[in-house]
């Protein structure tokens, strides 16, 4: 609110709400991008690693 001290209180509150919303949206976008990049690095596509593909019977035996 100190940044908006030149405005009357109603305008300052509106400006602060807009700045806060903008910050939340930008932080969400950065976090989502970071999460997606992490998922693609940790879990690469099986089409790029066909030797990692196992059939269902093997998967069932391995889990027991």
C-alpha cells in the first residue's frame, strides 16, 4: 500500500488487489512450468526408451 500512497484509499486498495493478483498468476505460471519440466526430466517418454517397456505379467510378478 505504501507504493500507492499518492492515491486515495479506494484506488490504492484496487491497485494493490490488481498487483497481488498479477503476482499470484505469474508465480503460478512459473511454478507450473517448473513442475512440468521436472516431470518430463524425471519421467521420460517410454517411446524414447523402448527397453523400459514391460508387459503386464512381468509387472504383476515384480510387484508381489
